[in-house]
């Protein structure tokens, strides 16, 4: 996530071209290895155990390491060592920038301080961003009015990273007095604390999500593409509802509603921009 948030800032400020940013991100793909693969290679887990944890991630909104510890396959110390071996995305991003000669090491702090000022972030906020931890980063992009949607937005972000695009990133959320829906997959979740949430196409993001998750190359946002997006949405809301049920809240997921014609969603609506493979869609939540 951090590689594109800061990388796009560098493109916008003229430090990088879009092509150069893709070169840098391509280098990250070569060096960042999944924790499970490292654990198996180091003899800490069997392949069967790693596969089991990966399967559980598809139905549990938890990190690989947290599940592995709960199952007794790894210890906290081993997870710490694996994370060190995997490397920090921010540091790898900076190293790639320098290695490619796009930015000098002595420029890094100054360049990214410009991003901090532009976004009214504190130095502590920047350290949070550099952690590349979605759970910590999401609140940085929420306003006081949208903070109540932090949990469901966090689930959507983490599920997209796991199942669709590990390089996905977000923009700043806003609260809108109603929104016109079109080319969207929406779902109502009934019960105490119920809500409506969904994904709406903007510039290719929903289509790309549907294609990757549905394992089909959709050419346009039609009913089939929206159906695949609806299946993904059902996973997101299912994970969120499961987490809420642990606190005694019983929620029921209604079938996703596929919106092909313009429809008004009235009331106070949270809109969070999300970017998949550089293409945007909106995650929409109304309570």
C-alpha cells in the first residue's frame, strides 16, 4: 500500500514518471516473499500447515502469523523473525528508488516531508504509514465524520490485499449527503448496527476486482462482472459480520443488489476511494 501512496506523490511532484514507478514496484514483487513460503523454507512449518493457514485466511479476517500462532504452528518469536526476513515494504521501496537512481538517499526525508505537509500528517502519522500495516493506515485516511466506518473499511482493505491486489491503496474518505449509484454491487446487512455497503465502478477498479476475484477477464461492467464483485462483497461483509457476532451482534446478509441503472442512495454516505492495479472504484457505506 505505502509504495503507491508515496509513489504516486512522487509522480505528481515530478520526481518519478509512471513508468519509473512501475519499475520500482516490480522490484518489490521480486523481493517480498509470503510468510508461509519463508516458514516452509526455514523448516518452521510444513507445506500442509501453510496451505491450511492460507485457506483459513479466506474466511477469517486475520494475518497469516496470527492464525499460525493460534493453531500452534508458530511462536510469536518465530513470526518476528519471519517478518524481518520478509522485509519492510517502505524500506524496500526506498532502496529500490535509490538503486534505480530515481531519488538520492539524502533526498528521501525532504521529499516525503513534502507529502507529510501536503496531507497535514504528523511525523507520527508518517511512521504509521511507513509500517505498511493496513489496520494502522486506514484511520489516517478517515475524517472524524467517517471514523465510525473504520472497521468495515479495514476489512474491505485487508480482504482486497489478500484476495485481489497486494498493492492496492486508498484515498481519503468523505461523507456525502447522498450519492448516485451506477455499475455497483451493494449489500444490505440487517440487524443491530446494520448497514449497507458496496463497491461502485469509477475508472476500472471494480472491473479489475471482478476479473481477478472471479478469475475471468471481464471486458465490461455487466451483470456477470457485477455478480463476481457481489461475491467478493459478500466475503467482505461476511467477515465483518462474523467479527461483530463475537460481540453478541447478530447480523443477516441479504443477497447482493446489482445496480446497473442510476439509483439514488440517500442520506449520509461514506465514500472511500480504492485503487486496484492503478484503477479506481469507490467503497460505499451507509449506516
